[in-house]
C-alpha cells in the first residue's frame, strides 16, 4: 500500500509539470482509456495503473511503440514523441479528482 501511495503521489506531483496535449489524448487515448475498452486501464484509475507504472517508463514506452493486447502500435498517435507518451500516461494514471 505504501508503494502504491508513493507512486500515486509521485505521479500527481509530476503531472503538474508535464501536462499532456489534450488534443492527442482526445484523438488517440480517450477512445479506449475513458471507458476501459478491451480492459484498458481507465483514465483516473490509479489502482489499475499502479502495476503498469511499476514496470517503469522504458517498459511502458516499449508497449506503446509496439502495441499491447488490443492497443495498436503507437496507440494511434503517430505524431507523439516519447515525452508526449509519458505525459499522457502520467495524466491517465493520476487519480481522478
């Protein structure tokens, strides 16, 4: 539980500095992550994101670039940089207000 709280607090603090491009979220992430389509972790569900975040940013980026399960390669955001992906992941994994 302490690890989960530390991850959530770290991401919450980080998200203040790394704001995602919401247009990129809307066009590529929101379709699945807003509703949890195909078991995608929902935006704002910190508990669902915790095991994924525990793998580290490098592993998350590999999953995004190659695709994972129902998520297509590059998550359909072909103009996203790695920094964009990290900011989007931080946004989606932060606890819902």
